[in-house]
């Protein structure tokens, strides 16, 4: 299966079924009373993270995820059948956002489930509206529309360590030596065309997930080479292992190229804990190695950790892994402390907020809660419109309209765009 890490999908929850207006007709019961049943609720669309998935390729041709709608209510107070939920697996590391870029869900753990679109509530039948003052209500509600989201799915691998460097720096060779991964390895640039993951067992209790990111080049953050496609997979790593070929003609420039691209993509990446390692040192002249190490250290910040390794001969590998464990542990501890400090800000619920706006021939009323009721109203039906007007009174909206000078006969438009119209 091909590796796909970005797709756009329309997510549509099921609509609620309509409630019905019905009166019981039985022999010897001339006035049996209202018995219209409620509509069934629409099904939700639920995404679940699975470690068995590693690509979004399944969504390349499946551009719409739709749950089942609820069924119509029935006579004798029969409730309509609710729609079946749609459950879909996505890879761990999938981030779902809407078209504005707002993150709706971030799947970081196997089995994590999130409702991405809620099904519409079924409309009430007229049996629901019986009261001491209203013995024979003729009002029934429409079912609510299920939520619809134009979503972007983006896979960002969740690895402890990201291996970065220019093409042919030895990233895949290192991953194959320290882990169970078997990436393609060859002596030419851009051998790695997709990110590779490998589990590295440090000891019986500790294992780390390493990601080999396809080679970056100058301009990767603007789309050159392969880097623009895969830089996002470095975002979640705690530590970077930055590999530089010991045979480089300009070792300081190679280092700077990668650092500039990390910073251009996301400034935080250039400050991520990092271990710099010169690779392919087997067979290299000691004088040349010392010269390269000296040139590299001169170009680095003072606190930088620099070492030399040979992946095929496993030279320096144990020391590298010890340093990685130390830095990952420290980084995760710092992240935990930061998470504790970030307390949520509590404000008004979105559904409690409404707004009245003067328009040419009346007023416009918008707000999540009132628009939900409007979607359930049969406009053109006297009883349905009167019920919606009662809700406007209860919410304090009519009082605000009167304060703003509404006159008899003027229009009240509900929603933006308009869902329906009432007359004051």
C-alpha cells in the first residue's frame, strides 16, 4: 500500500428523523388524543486510532464518510429507529482539522476514539407537547441536521527520536542497525522516499521509537526535494539525531542547511534537543576525522553534543543510544511539567450566545441554540412557528427585539444563512 499522509474528507453525521403529528383513532375512543412519535437520532461519525494502520491511503478515494440518518416517528407514540454510527480507523498520529485550520482531534494513542460529527437529534412528535393547557397540540418537529465537516486528515508520526540529515547521510543505515526496521539502503541520494519507523529496545524495560525522515535539502521547507512532504513527521519527536557525512566538502554548511530548514518549517524544531553525529567513519583517516570534528564544533553552539559513529561496524552506537535515552527522558519530563501549567480557560458555552441585528425590513437573530430549534421547526405551519416564538420569548430574545423597536408585521429572520422567517 502506498504511503499517503494528507487527505481531505467530508464527514457527515446522520440527520435526525422527523417527529409526526398524529391522533389516536380507535373504536369507542372518539378523542383518543395525540400519539405522534419522535423521530430517531442520526448516527455519529467516530474515528478511532489504530496502531495497525500506518497510512491514510484508504481515504484517497473515499472522500466522504456518512453515518445513517434516523427514521421517521410513528403513530401510537412509536419512536423512529436511530441511525447507526459510522466508526472508522485512522493511524495513530493522525491530526484532523477543519477548513479554517482549527484542530478537531489529535489521535496520539492506540484505541483513542473521538466523535468528529454528531448526529442530529430526532424531532419530537406531537405527543411530546401535551400539557394541562394544550390538550391537543398539532405541532411536531423536524429532525436536526447532522453535523457536516470539511476536514483535513494529516498524519504526523509519533516517534521519540527523529533522524535527520542531508540525503545519503546514513540515516536508513543507522535505523536498520539499531532497530527492527528494514528500510531501503543504497549509495545514492533520496533512497528513502517515505518516513521509516523502527523500535529500538534499549533494555528489558525501555524501548524507543525512531523515525528516519527522508533527506532534507536547502529549500525543503518551501517544497524542494522531499522535505516539504515529510518535515511534519519531525514535529512530535522529543529529540533529534542529526547525521552528517564525514566526507562532506563543507561540514559547517551541511549542518547549517538542515538547521535553517527546521527553523523555516517551525522555529521550535531548531531548538529541539539534538545529538550531532558524524557518520561513515569506518576507514576514514584519523587526521581527516579530527579536522572535520573541529570544523563542526566551531560551527555549533557551545552546549552541543558531537560524536562520531560507524553504523555498519556499530562503532559509537551504544554511546549514541545512551545519550538519546538521557535526552528523551529529560525532554518528556519537561513536557509533563509544561502540560500541568497550562490550565483550560472556561468561558460562556457557544450555544448560550445569541445576537440580534437590525436589517432593512426587520431583524436577524443568530445563535447556536436558537438555530438548532429553527432547524427543527416546520416553517409555514402555524403551530410550529408559535412554538419557536415561545422559545424566543423564553430566551429573552423577544424582549431584546422590543427594546430595539420591532414593530408588528416586521420579519424576524433566524440564522445566517437564513433557516426560516417569523412575523412579529
